[in-house]
């Protein structure tokens, strides 16, 4: 136990386990950045950092003074401790050229990536490339929608190879292009080419922005060739397949397809729940299962957006000194939910429910009273009430019902089934997730 951990343990006994678990459990002492007159702690987000600095820094400094006779300045920064490198990797790090740049987030690792059927193939191929770079999948081209984990996998490859002592460069296409323009203007293209062509692993994020950038495409074409011919690994991410990137010259498009293309689909409900639980665990956020399910089924598929919601919930809970209940969570994110609801129509819901339950859309909207049709119609009504801004009279009008009392009856019946049938509840959550995913695709 280092001095920082010892201080935190003393503080835990002083303020009590409940308060400690709520505010300080996620705090990590950074011995490498600390000195006798400066104690540096790392927090998972800006809200926790500010709260700890404001409310606990004096007590932390006091305990340091009792232990060391020196009262340090207490700094609380956002971040995670950098992973310890093996001796051979550390030696390789020292021998790297000064120009080598990584800009990698140390928390983006394969261990912290939640795997499900929607991203299994991309994860497996990324791990294979990390273990044997330049051997079989070169280049690796990962594509998918915003916030689904492409950057996480890209940087996980980088962190894996960085620990192995490789020279790794991670860059966005925009950063690559800006450096290219800057070196052209200053007449230092030799330095630019040396920087990008002498690495072992080149990781390029958002390659779709090469579209219609003729000079940058020309330079990247030659950089690609140099690295590929030397057996160096190239990994790229994009929001679409190479053939769908408009304004991309054919010779680059063909090279992007030389190796392997792996797509990431929107996560299924089970995976999304696992991702939320993992984020909560990493950031020290405690949420009941019911709240996790609510966020998973109402917040869409953008994992970065979901992570922001979790941080906001935790910050609001701490600042208002209130526990995160389901009602608290609903109020905190109601504006985000409302915005998403505006993108969903009842027609969307009918189409998805009919497909998943094998019932014709025309039957759902008809007066038919067979058991499977009535069940599908009730589900559509329930989802329409929860996932769209439509009122009960508006839903009744859609189905040609006399008034909203029929809608109210259908909702009561659904809630009764939810209370007694866990499988039915899961079905509703899955359908809700599919509706949200479909609406996101059509935005």
C-alpha cells in the first residue's frame, strides 16, 4: 500500500464507508506524478474531480501532513494511471525516435471492451492483429456507426502493441491532414514522411474524411504503400465501407479492401446492458438493475452518449445529495429521451413488431381479435406510448378506436402481464431496443 492509498484508507475510516463509497472509491493515487509537496489523485470524470477537490482536498492534505510532516498541494485530475510496461517494453520506449506520438487512451484495452454478437467479429480480428501485426489482416478496416466502439478497438490494438515495445502512431484523419498541410507550407515534408513511415503500427481514425482531399489522398497512398511493403500493420476506422466513401480514388479504395473489413453493428440489448454495467463499475456508479434497463432501452446505441448520461446522473446525484432512483434517472434524462422519441413514429413500431412477432402490419391496424394479433397490437400501443410523443387520444386515432379508453385498457393489460411474466418483460425491452436502433439508422 503506497502513501496515497494509506491516506484514502484513513479517510474512509474517518468519514464512514457509505460516504466513502459514494464519493471517494473511484479516486486513484498517482505516485509517479506526486512529490513531497504535491499529491496527485486521478478521478474518472470532471464532476468527481471537482467534487473531491472542493470537499475533501483539505482533509487529504491534513492526513498527508500527519504522515509526512509536509502539507502538500492536493491535485485531483481526470484520468487513469498509465499501465506499467514490462522491462523490455520500457527499454523500447526509451529508444523510440522523439517524433513518435501515440495519443492513446490507456483505458481503451481489449479487457475493457464488452463483446457481444454485434461486435464479436470486429473484436476477434482486432485482437488477432494486435497479437500478430502485419501477418494476415493488413490492412484491417473497421467500420460502423458513431459511438459503437471503433475507436476503442483501434486504440486497444495500439495499447497492446505499445506494451510490446512497438512504435505506434494513432491519429485521426483530420490530424494527419492538418500536419500534412503544415509541413507542405513549411517545406518540411521529409520530416512528415519520416514520422509516419518509420512506425511499426499506424492507426488512422475516421478515414472517411479522405473524401475529395486529392493531395492528402496522394500522400496517404504513398505512406500506405511504404508501410505495407515493409510489413508494418495499418488499421483504419470509418463510418462506412470503402466502396461507399464518395470521392475516394480507386487505387486507395482497392488497397483499403486488400486485407480484412470488419463491421460493428448496433449492440443488442444484452450487450448494451453489459456495457452500462461495465461503465458503472469503472466509474464507481451504483445503479439498480431497473435503472440500467431503462437507460439501455431508451438511450439509443451511441455508447459515448450513454457514458455521458451515466456521468451526468452520478454528478447530479452527488451535487443534490440524492440517491439515483428510477424516478431520479427519468427526470435527469427526460430531455434526451424526448429528443429521441421525436425520431420514432408509430409506423416504425408497427413495422418492427410485425416483423419480430410474424404478424402482418395490416392485421395489427385492423379490428382482428385473434390472440397473436391482440398481443401484437397491445405491444405496439405500449411502445408507442413510451417511445413516441403521441398522447393516448392520438394513438387511439391511429388505430381507429372510439376513444382513448381502449388504449388505456391495453396499457393496463400490458402492465399486468409485465408484473407476472419476466419473459414478456424481456421481449418488450428487446423490441424497444430494436425500435430505438432502427430510428437511429434512419436519422
